[in-house]
């Protein structure tokens, strides 16, 4: 009777591969939506703190598109810079 059998190696016995370090590429969609969310919070804070006086809903016509304009502008800028 021979006892030369070795069990198969376990996952825990293998050394872990080196993890790459450094920066990862920017996800433009996440960046744009995060900036739009922050800009909406700023718009809300301006309205609640009475920094911007709103007499009617028509006064919001210039203020509510601002988060989308800011987020889209930054997204376009990052997309252009990424190509270079």
C-alpha cells in the first residue's frame, strides 16, 4: 500500500496576484450625474435660504436647467481631454 498521494492544492495555498495600483479612468456618466446632483442641492439651498427669491414658478425657468448645463459642460470637457 502506497501513501504517495498528495491532495490537490487549495485556493488558499496559492499566492495572491499583485493588485495593480494607480488611478482608474473617470466614468463620465458618474461624473455628470454627481455634478448635476450637487448642483440641484445648491439650487435647493439657494431657494430655501432665500438667497434667490422665487415669486412664481416662472422664476425657476433660468435656475432649474443650470445643474444639467454644468454637468453636461464638465462631461464634454472631460471627454475632450480624455481623447488627447
